[in-house]
C-alpha cells in the first residue's frame, strides 16, 4: 500500500517558506481532552491528512496519511509519576 507524497522544490526568493511555517503551525495545534488520566487530542484537518513532513535544502516533502487520523491518544502507564514543576 503506497502513500501519496508531494515533493515541493523551493527557491530562495519566494513566499513558500512563510507558507510552510503557517502549515507547521496548523500541524502543531492541538485540542486536548482528558479521559481519566489519559490524554486525547482531536486532529484538525491538516493533522488528519498529513503523515509526515521532511525538510531538505531547497526541497520540502509532505507525505499524506494512508488513512485519515481519527485521534491522538496518550495513555498513562505505570504507577509512579513525577509531577511537572
């Protein structure tokens, strides 16, 4: 099963870099919900569709997810937790 991959060649003098910076902000956005001690985040439209991004000199690769992401889930495991300061 293959994935869709977009390869974008970037020149030095264009508006692509600010566009990608905005794209990254959308990928890093989160809507955090708690279920007991577990943390769950609902993905936004960008996170649902993007599997990964890779940056190289003059090239940015955006790899689409094979299946849209439904949720991000971080379950708590273990019995002893150090509190965040």
